[in-house]
C-alpha cells in the first residue's frame, strides 16, 4: 500500500484542525527528522527508507472513504474535511540518500511546507525511515563483524509482519549482505535470493543419504546440503561426501556447500572442514546459521571457525538487541513576513534540547586519506571557508580543533520542491554501492562493535550562539 494518509497519530489531525480554524494553515513551518541515540551503543547509523517515503508522499491523497471515516470519529467541520479532500502536498523536502552513514543529533530529513501538510506526514515519515535505518545499521555491524565473509539475510519468517520482512531484506542488502532468503524481496527490490533444503525434506526420505542423493540429482549445479538432521559429523558430513564422490564428481559437478544449523559452530566447522578437505572437497563452502549476531560472529572468527558464509535471521531482521530506533520529528523554524524565525524545544534532559533554525549538515573529509573528519550542523545560509575551519564540541565548547586540507560535501539533497520530485531514486544496487563507499570513508575505530570512537558532530559558531540565545530568551526568570 502506497497511499496511507490516515496512517498518522490522531493528534496530528487535531493540531491540523486547530491550525485550520486559526486560519494559520498557510503558515510555512520547518521540521527536522533526526535520531537522539545510536542503537546497540554503536558508532553510526546507516540511513534507509527514503525510497519508501518518496512513494508515500507522491501518492498522499485523501479519498472520500477516508473523509467519511474522519467525519464519523471526530468533530471536524465540513470546511476542514473538504480542505483535506482537496489537499495535494506541496512540500519541500531535503534528505540524505539511502545508504548514507549518519550520526545522532544531526538532521537527516528536513521538511518545509505549510504547517498542516508538514505535520500530517510526521508518522508516515518516521515509519518509512526508522525501521529500515535500524535494520541497515544492524546489518552493517554484522557484515563488518564477518570480515569479508558473506552474510545472507535469513529472517523472513521471524520479522514483525510481511512488510518488515521485505523492507528488512532490502535494508540488509544495501548495508552489505550478499542476499536474502526472501523471494518476494528479491522480486520487488532485485536482491539476490538463495535457499536449498530444510530438515523436512530429509525427513520425508527413507534415509539422509537418499535425501542428499535425490537433491543432488535435481540440483547438481547448486547442491548445498543441511548437516544436522540426525548427526552433523557422523552422518551429515559423511553422507554429503559420499554423494559428492558417488554422483556429483563422476558427473562433472562439485558439492557447492554444507550448512551447519546447530551445535558448537566453531568446533563443527573445523571438524567438517578437515573431513571435506581430506575428501578432496576443499572448494566446498561451509555455511553457518542458528541465532547468529555480530558478537557471536566476531567470536567465531576469533576462534578461527572454518565458516565461509553466515546466515543471519531473527537477530538481524528484528534488530533484537535494540529493536527500536528513536527517530523524532521536531519543529525548528517557521516563516513570518518572508523571514525564517528559528524555534527551539527546551528540556531538563540535555539531549532533548533541539537545534533551532533551517540547517544543513556539512561533512569534512581529509584530502589525503579521503576519510571523514567530522560533521558540522550549520544554518542553511552559512558559507564554508575553503582554507580552514574550527570545529568545537557543542557541549564543551573549549574543546576545539582547527582543520585544513579538507574537502567537504552537503549531506542532505533536495528531494521534493513544491511537491514535485526532483530526485532520481537509485536502484537497490546503486544504494548498496553507495553505502559501501560511505563505510569505506569511515575510520575503523568508528565501526568497532564495542566502545567505538565517538565521531564528532559539531555545531557552527553561528548556530551554537543562536541556540544559546534562544535558551536564554525562553528561560523562566
């Protein structure tokens, strides 16, 4: 479903009605979408979901059925309901592309539009971005832990719903997974799909050997066999080798792989590798699955497990260790007499104090290493000097660093202008390639699984001064 105007928290309609009755529905407002905390105490996020958000905004339209429902459940007057029926989004929207490495407390998406339009898309926007970003980030951590070994997303049946299984598979692929078991995700998003046999196939035959032989005859070019239906080493591997020697090799084929799905994966993989190599099957891949995550994969590699491919399911598709990404959508400015008036939210909780104004995010790169140095959030009209720039910690501003010999880019790109799409949506493969380049631009210390280096997110001096002025101006005296 790509037209979901009712998929919003009802308070957004309540506010929209109040704006309408106050005759303020033509007032232009600016909202930022950002994340306050990184999941898994990690060092970064992999942004995702723009592709879906674009579809939702392009198709946003209230039907007569939608309006009839609102008429039944609210006290909205007919003028407002007619306004909604005739509503066509005319927003401006800027966003970082899918696959961008981003961090907490910097604008990922900025929306400019009349206050009703900008408010009504809040829930859709957050739904479009929060889950795919969470899963892309989890997948990137898992792929990084695998240290070059292939990762396949196996989580379709454990995802929280049909949509999550599809979007999760796409998200994992963009972040570096080699493919998915989800056939529909492959069809919809051109993600490579793979899969062979389950325990039930083996159980339906009179013996494990008979099951393996039958499957090898049907799929000789892609024969991957599951080892643990009865006994991994004494039965599974032995029968796989027997089928390879008695049928596959004599007929010009090779055993492509075996899959370990239970037990001590490190121990079993080493033993299986020795048996396979001893039988002349040194090209046979060993695939491991069974509730894997980035930490277990890291441990297996430290133990020199003989695993070539990791199949990761529920812990990836649900981001089980941190199942929620707290992306938020906050008003940061409004227009009055053709002037952008910054707005701020103040809280006793420091992380909930917003950065005011219409802004942009600049990423600085070292010219020599091409590695990212820091991001700086600044007001949209600020000009970045070409020779040197002083970065400082917005919480401890006496911590300063002057950088030179840098390149920079603006992270957010224009997506919609006055409701018209001006951005060419990349293919899934293009987003995956872009994400790979983004990951390569980050220091390994930022990508550590535990206690990663804190990447610097700074405010420009102009924005920092504005923020403090607004805090002082709104302080209860």
